[in-house]
C-alpha cells in the first residue's frame, strides 16, 4: 500500500512536469513584466540618491529582486507552464511581486514590511512549486536548498520589521545566506533544460536593456529637441544596441551549449555560477547605465560629472565584466579577454568621461563596445538560427 501511495504521488508530480523541451511561455513573460517595473523602480531609486549609501541600499534591493526572479526560473524550468496548476501559482506570484515592486522606493523607510513580506511570499510560492515539480532523484538537492533558503527568508522578514538603521544589515546577512545556500545546494544533482534556462535569462537581459532606453525616454520630457538632443539620444540607442550584440551576437547561444553539455552532477553549479550569479552583474550593469542615460538625455549639453559618469562607466564594466566572468566559467575562452578589456577601459576612463559633454560620453562608450563587437563578429561564425 505504501508503494502504491508513493506511485500516486510521483504520478501527480510528473503530471505538472513538461513532457518535452519547452520555450518560454506567456505566463513566464507576464511574470517578467512585473520585474520590468521593479527594475524601473530601482533605476529611479539610484537616480534620486546617487550617494554611496544610496547605491549600497539599491544594490541590496536589487539582489533580493534578482534572487526572487532567477529562483523562479529554476522552479519553472521543468514545469509544464501551460498546465493550470502551474499557471495559477505563477500568476499568484506575479500579483504578489507587484506589491514587492511597488515597495522598492520606500523599502528602507516606511515600506520595509511590505517589501519583506511580498518577497518572502514570492519565494515560498516558488519553493513550494519546485518541491512539487522536481523529480525524486533530486529530492536530496531540494531538501538542502529549501532548508538553507529558510535562513535568508527569515533574515529578510526580520529586516522588514527592524528599524531603518538595522534593516540594511539584516538584508546584507540575507544576501550572504543566499550565497551560502546556493553555494552548497549547487554542488548537488540538478536536472535542467538548457534551452529554456538560457532563454529565460536572455529574455531578462533584453528586458533590462529595453528598460534602459525607457529610462532615457523619461529623461526627455520637456526638453528642447535640437541637434545636441538628437546626438545624445542616438548615442544611448547605439550603446544599447552594442551591448545587445555583445550578449546575443554569439555568446548567448554558446552559454546554452555549454550548459547543455554539463553532466547532471555539474549542471547545477554551472547554471548557478554562469546564470544566477554572473547574470546578476550583467543586469545590475544595465540599471547603472540607465541612470546615466536618463541624466544624459535630460541634460544633453552638460557633463556627466560625479555620480552619472561613474554610473555609465561602472555599468559598462559590470555588463561586460559579468559576461567575461560567465564566459570564463563556461570555458568560452575567446569571449573573456575582449569583454574584460572593455570593462577595464571603461573604469579607467571615468575621469575623462566626467569632463566631456554627455553626448560625447555616450558615443565614446558606444564606439568602444561596437568596435569589440565588430572585431569579434569578423572572427567568429554567426550563431545558428533557432
């Protein structure tokens, strides 16, 4: 009788698993839209508090927002996202995540509890779904992952109820707990669909890049549309297109291939490092770039002095440096040096960027990245179409 019950449980679990390899579905894209809002909120938060303390608080919030998003991607990787019993909790998580995104601007002041509770509910929905969908050969991995994740969730709740002075420290401890949980659980067996997993993370990069242009567009309200404005806006668009090519020219497809080639014992750690960890740096870089875009387009005749110039160069460095680190971890040696070089050049050019007009600053970054894309595209075969 016990074996019959176990078989029935396995059958119910398999019923919500994808029977064939799947692409991203509409419910996943709908979930992502809420995180577009959260990323926009983070950009505005940084823009209005360009101090080291403000940037540090925004970085903590970004980590929590990112962790909620990327861990749900793990949850839905093996799930049949067309199944009503998967769609309903995903839509519920989407609704709760909207409250999380709304709370971002006041998360360190009056909305700490709203942010913390929303975050924990989204994570718990994801963990519960993961426990339901996952196969029996991964139960040990899931047990370690869920058990260790509880520490981070408890620290986020404690931080939400703590005073504004202590809240950053609780949430920093939650970040460390998340890293420990991912580090230990990633050493265990995880079965993943490589195509779906890579596609989901590629889509969030596209969303972030699109958000950077939205931020620039918001900065154009009420300003005179003259030649300087046109040059500045064109520089932002070219820089964004160059960043898109840096990721999607060939590297995205090669990340997918590298993930698919991993054995089950190594796949979890590989996916954690390349996608959950290093893609966080890539998306964070786009947020910083969006801050620079909004300032540049709003004041095209001025210099990107101080915070905005650092946002531009640090953002480019995070984007290209994150890709370089991911490529190194994936064993894609030819992609490492060009992107690492761009990151270094961007950082050391910060003093110069702060002394030239905003339009020139954007064009200089756009040309730098485009030159690397052009050289790389001449050296490599284009990625096959899928």
